[in-house]
C-alpha cells in the first residue's frame, strides 16, 4: 500500500560534507568540459568562439546549483 502524500516519509539527505564535495565536483567537471570544448574548437577551427566564453564561465555554476537543489 502506497503512503498518501501527506504521510510520505522524508527523503534522507546525504551528509553536508558529501553534498558540498559532490557539488564542487559537478561544477569543476562542467567547467573542464567547457574549457575542453573551447580548446577543441580553437585547434580545429583555428579561432576562439568568443560568444562561448561567458557561457563556459556561467554554466558550471548553474549545473552545480541544479545538482545541489536535488536534495533541497
């Protein structure tokens, strides 16, 4: 029998240190992927996509916040 929505048990949150570490890793990994893409485009196309530089700096923050909000 499924519990009703008001009696639903709360989801257990991981320890804060683990959540902070995973959030930082998601941000750093996303930043590394973005920088790798810019370097790849620079080597292959011989020009830097200047429009992408602000995105590469902002998207890791958005990804880390979205990951962190899974448990909030």
